[in-house]
């Protein structure tokens, strides 16, 4: 057994959610596009903030955030979009 193989640490490789570049699973930022990964995800891509922005300031303009966030599954993105549009269209009737 060589010294190099003794100290070799295999870090699992994953990919950036935004650009698809290969990154280590422990990386907090992508080395190509510098986008935050996992716990360093930008606050406006977190589902709680997206919902808050949609119902306070952005309305339907929050939908691009819904579709770009890596935190929601494709079905959750559809459900969130339909709910946001339904509530916004209901609210516009009272304006
Ligand atoms: Zn990237």
C-alpha cells in the first residue's frame, strides 16, 4: 500500500444546479458560475422567501424564481405557479 493511496480522499462529485458544471459535493459555490450551492443558496431562491415575495411585492413576477430554484421539484413548481396565479388573479378582481 502506497502513502498516496492511504491519504487519498474521494470526495463525491455532483453538478451545479444552475450551470451543470461538475463540483465537489462539499463545495458551497460553483467554481464556474459562482452560484451558491446547498446552504449558500441565495435567499431569493428559498421557497419561503419566494412565497413571501409573491404575496407581498412581486405577485406574478415571482414566477421566474419559482421555476429557477433548485429547492422545488418539477411538480412542486407547477403547483406553486398555479396557486400564485390563482391568488393573484383573485386579488386583481378586488382592485
Ligand atoms: Zn455553476
